[in-house]
């Protein structure tokens, strides 16, 4: 049982009056978070929480590198890309150095939504086509066009359905889908759905603009694609003249441990990569990186200018985050801690029948809860109960997936071995409480 | 003649390789800006420039209030709106206190583009209609849907034209349009075009969603609407069931001197107000404020969440900017300096036949250059020449308008009386050089 203090109650009441109602607050007993320190958060009573959820503070809550970079640049000059400044070039150099050589032209914006919007504009201008292939339960952002291509929104509560130029393919989900993890050809089989949709597009006398997918679908349920999936998909897409967009907003910068970007694990090179959330560690920052050919198509006479995108401060912060990720070995850390976390989580499945699947890579982990391991009936209410009880016990995680039955573990990257033990023990206890 | 140093040449070359080509750089001889101080900018050689152009650093380049607010909050906690934090409520309270009482519900985003995108979504959800009425040469942002409603882009170079649900009305431009400044009914007459477009919409069996306009069109050419224009427009729009959106991104926060927001000068209360650029003084920040009724319509089951929008740092910076504007009398300052600037500019029209019109309010000023005062033929090349020569002389202004022939003066708000003299003298000299 948590105690909600008077100041928290007052904030909830003010928020109801002043802020749009469709912005929900996490947890049954909302948290007033007043301080952060790497992988820990502190509420207004001084209580500490282990943060197993927030991927935006990638290098850690309140990392000094971000504060120092922002404060220093804010004292010199914060201006836009209509003037020259070395920060833009330094950041673009550092970022493209982490990517395949073909991805060499950068655009900087202020969020993942702005980045996906731009990726779509690049693809449309390059292909002169409009039809998109997207994944079931995908979420790519909150603008009108991005909701159109986000079945999680368009086909969810309050949605108006997706338009006819959006073609939804099943997720390559080896737990819930028809082809299972033990099928070595699962990737190729899931990719067949893309080939079929391309036929549908041609049948309606249209052409494929692009295939877009999160490199590991996060909102879709912390899904790890089977080997060979994206490579087969990209083959179909390119044959049809389409562009391959990798939304690496959730998976970039070493989170998945084995690779720096999610798409690398699938052994593909996208035509457009979209980055967001972690790259600014909370400073509003997004980036789109593409090939010279696509950039040339986009340079069709219409200016592309973002007032804040690529500003001297944005780039200073972006560079500080990237250098910290690189210089402090966070990718290797994520791989080691993530592996330990998975190893400690797996035995829980023997003790708790609610656990249907445990999956992940590095510090990108999902635990799917089901009421029945045969029918895979989603245990949505139990998942909500788990995260609320864990919050009461001082450990923060979330839920996601089409049925909101997947426990989402995606901590700040400094999350360590001891934290993994705390999280697993807490989950073990809570699952025990629920099943009794 | 300017000397472009080696480091500047290297930056230009790196930029061509690393950054999308449709992001142009200001001035024939690009500037490498390395330091800012209130209304002054400094290049890499230490040369000082008077900034008569940048409206984003509203309270001044590198204002300490922004640096301190950002650095302090970055050291405590930078997190999102899924948790409670007093900064969100404090900022929303302070912001709504500057607005008419009916505008009481806030949404915070990361840019003016994100804000206009959201405004459109609010209007569509509330009216369940799609057709928009927009101004000629208007610019509202860089997303797919915003380009659709921005004739400056959709009907400009590289544009695909505006879609059938977008209806463009002439600007209420008393210099270039059919009804002139000396016609007391000009406002009502220009508004007639909106009534006519509503008929067109009904004739195509559609309904009006919204009318959107910058309160003083800036990209459209620093235009000041005639009295009574927006009030007549809003009457037509509301009669047709449409929503009135005021894009006050360029004109908010006291810039126009006489009022805190541009729409107030027109004596109207919009249904949705959109804010951007100056409200974060360069920190990526945008806001949408609407009525409880529209917010209730939008709360239809679909979540609206912006990862960075309304974050603890965004709100700390937003609050610091707003408090500085309020506590240091910047609106009154803009009114006084703007009036002095206009008074000193007007005699230039007697000496320089290129000057067709001088207009403005507060520190939002436009000088329209024409080759012929009868035909009003735009002096586009001369305008470009003027800003480049002024840049060489150490004074930065820009051009805009449908024909890029309007000198745009929109300095950081600390711009003072002496700066006004420097700017006017420089313009006087440069116009003298050009005409000889």
C-alpha cells in the first residue's frame, strides 16, 4: 500500500484541470518523481525506486555529461543551422561513423515523431509512391500521418482505422505467431506476408513506397525478430522499388547489447534509419540518416528546416551522449547485464505459470504473461497488477504489446548486476502473491 | 567584402557531405557564429553582429535565466509526464494565466510543427470534419500534413500542390491586396473570401474543420491584418461549425508590443492557440492551448503522449522564459523600441524608391521592396542584395514573403533604441549604395 501525500493529490487535481485528459499517468498510485541518479528515481518523500523502465535517460538519469554539455553550450551560443557551427559537423561525423558507410547524410529534428515524419517524406519523394507496409501493433509517432501508419493507434481506441495506402502485416512474433522459435525458416516465412502485400499493392494499381518497422518492436510487445526476417523482407521491398526504413528509436545506441543498432542484429542495411529517445538522454532530439541518393531526391527545391533541429545545443548534447555511450562501454555492459538478467528470469517460468515467454536482447527485455500456456490467452489484468505491485515494492517496469500483457524492461543503461537481482527477486515475489 | 576563413570553408564542405542539401545557409558569405550575448552575435573571428533577425532567442541570446533553469533541472531530474512533477503544473498555470479564460487546457510538445500538427488533430477530432481554410503563402510546419496546409510549401518549389480539402484564401494584405489601408472596411472585405470558401466546401458536400492563420503572417511577408479582419473571419468560421486556430508561434510573448499575443490585437479569442519558437528561447518547446470542450472531444480513448513534451526540463525552461518576459517588461520595451524603429525607418521611404511599404507592430517589422511603386513589382534581387550588404556591415536581417522581397526585422527582444539607430543607418547606407 502506498501513501499518496497531499502535494501529490494537489498535482493530480491541477493536472486534470490544466492538461489534456488523454495523457495518462503511470501506475494506480501515481509517482511524484523529484530526483534521478543514473538507474534510480526518487519520489517526493525521498523513497528510492529502481528504474527498470525508462530508456530515454539512456546513459543514466541526470548524467553530468548532459548537464555540462547543455550548460556550457547554452552559455556560448544556442542558434540554428542557418549559420555554420562545428557542433553540427562534429555530431554528424560521430553519428555516421556508427553507421554503415551508405548511411551518410543526416537530418536533425526534435523527436522520434518528427524523425519518422521526415523519413516518410524522404521515402515518398524518392519513390514517388505512397503505399506503406507496416507491422501489426506498430507505433511510429503522434502526427496525423504517423498515426495512419501506426496500427497501435489507427486501429486502437479512438482510432479511425488505417487508410487504404497502409498495409498491415503480422508481426514476426515467434511466440504468438504461426511460426515458432524452433522453426529455422520462421524469418523467411514471416517475410512472405510482405511479398503478399506487395501483390495487393500492385493489384490496386499502386506502387510500394516503403516498409517501416522498429528493429525490435517495443510497443508491439518487446519482440525480437527471428533470424533472416528483415533480410528477406528487405529483399522483397527492394525488388518492388520500395525503401527500407529502420525505426531504431527504441533499440539504438547499444541497448540490445550484441550490436549498436537493432537492424545490425538482423544483418541488414536500411535505406533510412530513424533515431530518437535515447540519443538526447531526455533533451528533445531525433535524427534521420539516409543515403546520398535518397537525400538527393529529397533536395527537390523545397527547403527542409527545423528551427531547433541541429541547433548548437542539440548537437552538443547529442555528441556528449554518443561519446559517453562509446567511451564507457555501455553496449558491452548492456550485453552482460542483459544476459545475466535473462538467465535469472528464466527459472521464474518454472515457478509461475503466468509467464508465457521471456525474450530479449541486452537491456531490451519482454516477459509475456498469459492465463493459459496453450491458448496463449493474454493475462492483461495480471500484467497491470504486477507492475503496480512492483512499483509499491520500489521497482519500476511497464506493460506493452497489443494486449498490454507484456512486461517491458528497458532500464537506463547503467542498470547493473545487483539491480538485475533486485528486479528478478521483486518480480518473483509479486508473481507469487498474485497466483495465490 | 567578407573574408571566409579556412575553418568556415571546411565547415561548408563537411556540411555538403553530411547534411541534407535542402537546408540552406543564410547569406552569400555564410556566418560561423560561435558566441551570442542578448541581441548580439559573434563570429569565429570575434566580429560582433547586431541581430535584427532571430526571434527564437526571445529574451536574448544566451540569457542566463535559461542556462540556469536548464542546468539546475538537469541536475535534479529530467523525466516525462507519465510521472507527476510540479514544473508541469506551474508552467501550465503561468501560461494559461496569460491567455483568455476559455483557453485553459495545455498540451506541451517540442516544436511549432508538432504543435500545429496537434492543433489540427484537435480540430479534426472535435469537428469530425477535414476541410481547412488557410492563407496564401502561409507556412505552418514541416510535417506531411502541415505542408498540405502550407501554400508556401505545397504550392512552392518541389511542392505537389495542396490537396482538395485545403482551401486557400488571399492574405489580408492592405499593401498588395485589393483593399488598401485607407479602407476602414478592408478587414471585413478580406474576410468575405473565407465566407466564399465555406460555400465552396459545402458545395463539395464537405464541412469546415478549421481556419488557421498566423496572427501576423511572418513567412507570408510580415503582414499586419487590418482591424476587424479576424473577428469577421471567426464569425464566418464559427457559423459554419469550424474551429478557429491562431498560430502565434512568431508573434506571441509580447513581440508585437501592443499585446502579449498577436490574436489579441485583432480582438478575437481563438479556440486553439499554437505557440513555439520564442517560448523556449531556443530549447525545443511548443505548446497548444485549447478550450475544455475541444480537449474533451480529443480525449476519445486514444492516448496523446510526447516523450519530451512537458518534461521537467522543458517546463523549467519554459517557465524561466515566461517569467523573464513578464518580469523584465519586455512587451513594453518592444512597443517603445518598435515604435522608435518605425519612426526612424519611415523617412527612408522618401529617399529610397525601392521601399514600397514599411509596416509592423512592436519588434515585428517588414519593409517591402518594389521596383515600381505603382505596379508593386517585387524587388526580390534587391532584397537579397540588401541583406547581404547589411550582413557585411555587421547587421543581420532576413527576407521573406511570397516573393522574398520583404525585409524581415524580428530581433531578440532586448534590441534597444541605439540598436534601432544602427540598423536604420545601415539600411539607409545600403539602399543608397544599391540605387546608385
